[in-house]
C-alpha cells in the first residue's frame, strides 16, 4: 500500500533520495550547503505529509528523528519539520540492525557486534 510513497517524495524534490524497507522510510540529501539540504528535506517531508493525509495514514512523530553525517567538528544547525512537529536530531541511530553515528566511525557498531559475538561464543 505504501510502495508509491518513494516515487511521490522523489518526484517532489529530485535532490532527495528515499529508501523504503517494510514500513521504515529513510530520506536523505547530500549537499555542501546545509541550508540547501534543509530546504530539500523539508520539501520532501511536506510531500510525505501530503501523501499521508491523502492516503489516511499517520506517522509516529515520536519515532521520527534525523541525523547529520559530517566530519566537521562544528555542529551544523538544521531544523526539519513534519507539519507543525519539529523533528528531533540524534547523534546515533540503529537502522536495520546497524548502528550509525554522526561521524560514521563504526565504533558503536563494532562494539555491538563484538558483544554479540562474545555472548554467542560463551553459549558454545
């Protein structure tokens, strides 16, 4: 029922990419200018809201967050909105079992896999 949402969002703003897995949707945009990225993503979020309203679907905004991936030490100020709700920024998120941090260091993911391995090794 939601497969067309990716096409709807990408057609609203070609600079935004979307990935759908079951009922999880990820949107992203890459640009050297954070303001351009913010505008692109807010346009895509508006398109998503329109699609959701047209299809009588609701989004759990408490589970909806965003993350900025950068190697810069200066935090980039960005605000994203889903309707009237301001999305919360996170420094770390788990998506499809992979832990992603804002600097893409993979340290948390490696620690997580190591802990799982130790547990399973102990079972053997």
